[in-house]
């Protein structure tokens, strides 16, 4: 039987080594590669074609969300599990929009990540208990029993939120463009739209908004 091949993407070497040790404790699982930034994660995913990618969100050169989009575009059969320290409901929605199948917090116990890998291998989604609570609170039940998402704060698009994250983190338009694989003009246009939607007068206002919504780090 072929081993389950997993790619780990995180910009901290200690975290990657810990994840390798945890994941390879399961018989039949192997970490086929380690990526230290988003762009490297995309390149290694295309080259190695892992079944599972464990993806951090806040990474250099390209955000985990953009890397997830590009990985799934190149190989839709790959299953992405996001592993992050953030519990933001807005971030959860962006993660799901990007196509990830699992959302695990770095503060969760190791067995939660093991369970997440098991779940997505069987083509199911996986949320740890605290994340599941965010899903329940973030959706409203309609009269026919279906679930519909609540209106997003300030009507920012997922891409605008990524740009906001980077701008609030001190990145220039050129750095934002490189991180998201878009043109500088497009990055500038997003920045203008964000400031208009949030009625922000300066980068300081954007930083304050990002802090209130757990979008930094």
C-alpha cells in the first residue's frame, strides 16, 4: 500500500519539525516535503503532488490563502488543511472560500490534526470544536432549514481582506503584489477600494481595523 504523502507548509522550522514527528507517528503516513513560505508550498505541491497539505496562513512571499488557491487550481485532488493560531470567523470564511477542507488551531491538541487528516482523506471537512462553534454562530438558519452566511463585515472581498492583512502588516504595494501574485496596479486598486469601504484615512486606520478583527500576525 502506498503511504499517505503530506506536505507541511509553515515558516517556522520548529513547527515543521514538530508536525513531521506527529504526522509520521501514524503508520502509513509520510511527510514528503517541508515548505517555509507560500510560494515554495505551491512549487513543492506541483512537484511532489501530495495527497494532503498542512498550510499555515501567515507566511512570507505568498499568503497561505493564495497558496491554497493556486495549489487546488493546479491539482484539485489535493486536500488542504489550514493550521493557524487565529480564531477569526472572517478568516474561517476566507479559508473555506479558498477551498481548504479543514481548519485546525495551533492551540489544539495534536490528535485534532490527526483527526483532520483522517477526515479529509475520506473527503469530509473537519473543524475542531472551537472552530465548529464559530461556524454555528456565523450562520443563520433559514425557514426551510438551509443555512445561509451572514453579511460580511464592511463587505470586503476575500482578496481585499488579504490585501488589508498585508498592508496593515507594513507591506508596500509592490510587496503586496508579489505576495498575492498580482500586478502593482491591481494591488493599488485594492488598497484604494479598501480605504473607501472602511472609510479609512490612513494606514493607521487600517491597522486598527485589522487588529480588531484578528487579521494581524
